[in-house]
C-alpha cells in the first residue's frame, strides 16, 4: 500500500472518482457529472494507492464562515486504517475557522463523533428525489420520522406549526 493524498483538482481520473462513489453506494452519477461537482467544490481530497484513486471527499463553502462536507467515500479495504480520518482532517484543514455541516450515512455517525462532530438537533433537509429513494433514506435512518419532535419541544407554542396542525401536508415544492 502506497497511500498519498491530493487536495487539488488537476489531473484527476474522473472515472475512478465515479467508481469509488458508486462502490460506496453514495452516487450513481457519471464521471462527467462528478467532474462538475468536484470542480465546483471549495475543497477536495483524493486518496491514492499508487496511481489509483481509492477515496474522495469534498466540501462546499462561502470561504469565510460556513461549509458543508459531502461525498466522503473510501474503498472498503482501506477503511479502519486511519486513512479516512486523515482524509477528513485534510479536508477540514482547508476549511479552517469555518462552521462545518457534515452529511453522512447513519452507520458512520460514531466515526465523526470521535472526530469532534456533534449531531445537530435543528438540521432540516429537502430532497427532490423519487418516492422510492426517499423511502429508502427514511428506512435506512437518514431522516427522523415525519412530524418528529424532541421531548423538550412538545409543549412549546413555536412547535405547533403546520407539521402538527396538518400532518397530512406534503412538501410545498412538489
């Protein structure tokens, strides 16, 4: 194993990027689409074993205050060796001083907690995906149940909005 890290976007094999994300079940987008996505990102990290890309990560940012990490993927045979932790560390170093939001798979929450991330109580998501994909995301644990409230929110007047009054209401953007 000859692991190296690259934090620039030049001379990237986008077919390998797409393949890593596909093997990690994070994206089925084409190499051409991944090129656009990563080139439009504020920060990137590519992990190589020799000349082959085996891990990727990217972040969006306003460059000063707020950033969001997406598409963190590392081939399975490289997991558990500190490579993913190093990859995230190199990504965070490019986001110095910024608040960071991280979207992750429910099975990797503990990993990020060990790195200092905390679960957010007020994060909201709006996905424009098919019904089947949304059902999979809910079943897998990406979403809290619809109309979910934390115990300390039950009697708060500001929490008796549309989700409580109209539980049958659907997304307003459909």
